[in-house]
């Protein structure tokens, strides 16, 4: 069963807190979810990436998700292969980085909050 890698800030977490409609959508899947962020401990507090319903993974900007080493470290930590995860993020550069490693990825438009397209991506790739 594939693990869903969920971008934190401006995707799962907004200025209003957890995007509850997205949480409901994700909770409809039995798959493990991991929230991925670049944030350090101070930024996690500042942006409200605390008390999350899923485990949070960060390398505290060392490196960021736009660097392939971020995803290599994540896969190693969880003993996962790139075809055992899918990923979505609002940052197109992070999406391209994940795709360069063979991770099936989806660019999520944070302004449109298009959960229908996200659901289709999840349904098609899980």
C-alpha cells in the first residue's frame, strides 16, 4: 500500500489551520500519510504545523524539498522505495524534484483548492 506524502504549508495547513476538507478527503484512504515540510521547529510553531493528524517529516531546510537529497533522506528514513509513495505539493519545483527521482507527483493549486483534481490523482495512483 502506497504512502501519501502531503505538503504542509499552503496545502494541508493554511493561515486558518488544517484545511479540514482536505483532511476529510485524505482520511478516506487507509494509506499511511506523512506531512512533508521544509520548516524548522520555530517555523512549525509559527505556521501551525503542530499537533498534526499525521506524522511530520522535515529536514529543517537542510536541504529543502527542491533538492533531491530531501526525498532520498525521507525514503531512507521510512525504508520506502520511490514507487511506494505518491506526493502532492503546491511548490512546482518540489514536485519536479520528486518526479526526477521517480516519485509520482501532483502539483496542487493552492489558490483554487481543487480537491476534485487531487482526489482523481489519489484514486488514479493509489
